[in-house]
C-alpha cells in the first residue's frame, strides 16, 4: 500500500491529486521551483521540496531532481500529473529504478504511445515525410507532450520552415524534447476522445466519450462528456479503436485516446498516457475519482466487476489569465479574489492574494457543471462563470460565457474551427455602460463637501476610468439626500454595493477596489488620474511588449537603421511556455532596438521603433 506520494508537478493538478490523497489517508509531498515557493500546491502538501531555479528546464523537467526529492521526503510513490514529464518514459524508468511506485502506465507503453509518431505507426498510420502544395494545409506537431504547445498550422509552403523551427523551440521548452512531425490538417472536424481505464489483471474499460472541439492555439478551452450527437455505431467504433490502442501496448492505468471526427468517421490522433486536464467531466458523469482509480491500479487492485453507469451531462471551462482579443496574450499580476457560486466544481492552483507569474501555463482554474441534461449543464456553467468573482488579471471569462451561449455550441454543431469563425464577435469587450458610474459612486461614498448642506447646486464631480482599453468619464454630484447622477436614480450607494434605477429597473452592482483596480460585477476598470500626463507620449511605430515574458530571439542581423517590411517578424517573446512573434507594423526604418535576447520584459516595455517610409 502507498503511504506517501510525491506529485512531480505544480498548480491545479497537484492540488487536485493531493485532495484525493487526503481522502485515502496518503501523505503528500510537493515540489516547487523558486517562483512557486509560496504557491498553493506547496502550501497544502504535508511536505514540500525546493527545486532551485524558476524555468521548467531547471525544475519540473529535471527528472533526477524529482526522484531525489521523492527519496529525500520518504515518498514511496510518484504521480506525474499532466504536462512536464508525465509522458517521459525515461522519467518513469528512473522512478521505478529508485524503488518507487509509478502512478501510470509502464515506461514501455509510454515510449510507444507518448511519441505521436510511434503511436501512429502502431495504429497503421504514417506522418508526412515530404509536403507538397497538394498536402496543404498541414499541422506541425510536437512528438512529445500536448496542450497545444509545439503546434503550428501551415497553409503555404513558404511558411513551413519557420513553423518547424518555432514548433521545435516551443516543444523543447515545454517538454524537453524538440522532435516534431507533420500530418494533414482537417479543417472542420470535431475533437472527440475516449477515456480508458486498464488494470494489471487484463481488463481494459472504455469510460465514455468527451468532446473538446472548442480550442485556441490547439489547446482545449471547453470540454464536455459525453460527446454530443454521436451515433451508436460511431461510439462503438471509437471504443473499439481505443481498446485496440491500449491493447497494443499492454496499457495500465488511466489514459485517453484522441480522435478527429469528420464526415461520420473517426481519425486517430494520439494516445495520451496520463490523466487529462478535462478528466473532471468524466468523473462527474460516472461518479468516480479517476486519481483514486490510478492509485488503486498502481497498487495492483482490479477494476470493479460492474462498470459505473453514466448519469447526466458535464461541461468544463478553463479559466485563463489571458486577453482573447489580443492574440490570447497571457496576463500576470495579483489574483485578489476568486470565487464561484455553489453548485459547480472549482479546481484551481491559486488562492486569494497569489501572484500569476510568467513562467508557467496561464490557466487559473477549471469550472465544471453537472446536470441531468446537456442544456441544463451548459446553462448552469455559463451562469456560474457570469456570477463568479474574478478580481485580478484579465481573463477569458467573458469569452467562455459567450461561447457557451453561442447557438453553434448549444446545438452541438461546433468543430475545431469554432474560434477561427467567431473569435472577433466573442472577444469584443462589452462592458456594462453603468459600471464606471457605479465605481465612482462607491468611491464617493462617505465623502462630503466642505461645510454643511447649502441650498445651492453642487458642482459635478468628475471621475475617469479605463475599461477594455477605452477611457470613460463620469459625472455625479452631492445632493441633499445623497449622491445623484444624470439619467439615473441612485437608489443606494456605499463602498461595496451600488443600486441604480435605469428606465424603471433597479440594477445592483457589487464593487471591489484594490488600489487603482476596480471590479464592478464582471467589469474590470482602472481608475485614472483626472488630468492625463502630457509627457506619456510614444513615438509613432513604437513596438511594445504585449505581455510579460522573455525575449528569446531577435531577427538575424536586425539593427538600428535597417529597412523592414510591414509584417516582417522582428522579435520573439516567450511567455508561459508559448512563443509570440512581434512583427513590423509598417514598412520603414528601424530607428530604435531595445530588445536583447534573454531580456525579461513587462507589458508595455518599449522593444523597438519602426519609422514609416513616407509615401
């Protein structure tokens, strides 16, 4: 029996595994980088071991340090979570060679399936060796790992070389393995997967389907179980292919076989030899704990004779600290407060006051709703997200709510091109027009004019706020019976709650303020000084860092005075394990270059200036 378990991971998945361990009476060991010293997963574990450094390559990708940490802490088992080294056969071998129990399939099974190229060979498929115009579009894909990293769509042959280079660099940074391969890209398929459980006694059990078609940058955003709209025959075919894949490598533990479903046919993509991020929707539908099942299988236990029955429908949304309207740019800062209404499941690796940094994935949390029907589960999740308290960096919350309520999703007609078609409309900010006024009235609560009340008109008070990149100026005044504003009736105003009557309807706003950051319901505002700083001017053509990160590359030979073309890639930033390219906005001359490889930058840092060539 396992008594002490180390999770070779961080954040949300580490916290989730620890929760099951506590229920089973298993002691827990966390590992943490220097950047994660005060992270939630390090605080909730019974024991924590430091991994010196901050970058994944120095810490969570160092199998030798992880095994050493497990032995030092007296652990007798290691759970890899997902990402990092979860699909690395050499790490699994090192754990077993140290006399520890590995919570996962055998190293041989990982080796066969974790490399996407070998997995396809096992299923009778081969990647493209040479790409011609007739093959386009194609997908460049990391052979190891997942989560959308190391993946690029190529629609023109001249883009292939750059896509291969970028995918290799991203894959090496995220998984420690830069191998990539090329496969045909199907434009309008659905991403459907099968959860499997397999024990050491010969039982391989398909445990339902999931649909994960809503993706950004090939990384899943919304997942659900079961996958809607599949015929009985197609579901049976998916189960059979999943069992075939698991049987081919004598698989044990929890795993997922992924497919692209198009024209009523299933096309094998890969097998993930680990727990999936989206595993909670399967847990909700089948009423099981997949982490507990993993541990029981690793201890030699057999699956229950009677498979669990599916009940209802579950939908999961991933909350990311990112800006969908600006190329999904990751966001950093302090998470002041995160809370969701009762009735949904929240899996997170953060708590109030934690810092969202630049080193790791920007996912804040997963929110899961379960209900008797798909429509009810979608409604419950959308409502919970809409009412959630999210005080901190900008997130994709509004995008998620709109996605869940989009007719294409509610009718089950979505595919992996959903955001390609609908992103502009879904990501366009739509803040409440009365949020700035509510913020100003809450701020004004308790303030009084000098002296007592006088029977003369009060001078309007002016406040300025930035909302979704736009400035808003609001005016209010102090009246005999409280605060007043034109066009509305102020029913109530204090520092935390404002009630406004608009066109006969009373609207209640909750207000929270942290320095210059103000949150009015789901609207995020920044309080601005009354008079703008006249010196805060930027030269035309200034290229600013859109996110915090590290400059990992500057275009070869780029120097001040160089002629550049509009759209020419100039600088590459890496943030949260993803690479972002910054290109020349116009054709002209590079008059300033401040970016240097290895430099850490904050949002708004001036990287370069391109002076447009006059016509």
